[in-house]
């Protein structure tokens, strides 16, 4: 499974570094247990709902305010449990 580490500037001006998995990279069974299949929040352009590996929750990553590069790595699916 692909995971990413990136830093972006939050709306309050502070930097936030996040280790996350994009929804398309999450196993379908995992998504089925964590979501009710409803419509998510309306996001601004460049924002994406992701699974935060440190907080074990859905969060929003802002691609339009990234600081530096976003690194990609392969992690085992057991990382999200």
C-alpha cells in the first residue's frame, strides 16, 4: 500500500506534516468499515480527504499549500489497523 508524508500550510498559517494514505490506495474492506457510503464534505480545490496514519482518522490534506515535496513509500496494510 502506498503512503505519503507531506507538509502543508493550514488555514491558520501553521505548517502541518502528515503521514497519510490516499483513499484510492486504501483497501476497499477498510473503507467499507470506516464509512457509511455517504457524501463527504465539500472541499476547496486542491484539498483531499486522506487517512491520517498518526491520528487514525480521516483528515484533509491541502495540496495547494504544500511545502517542499511529498514523499511516497510502500507500507504494509497492517499499518492502518
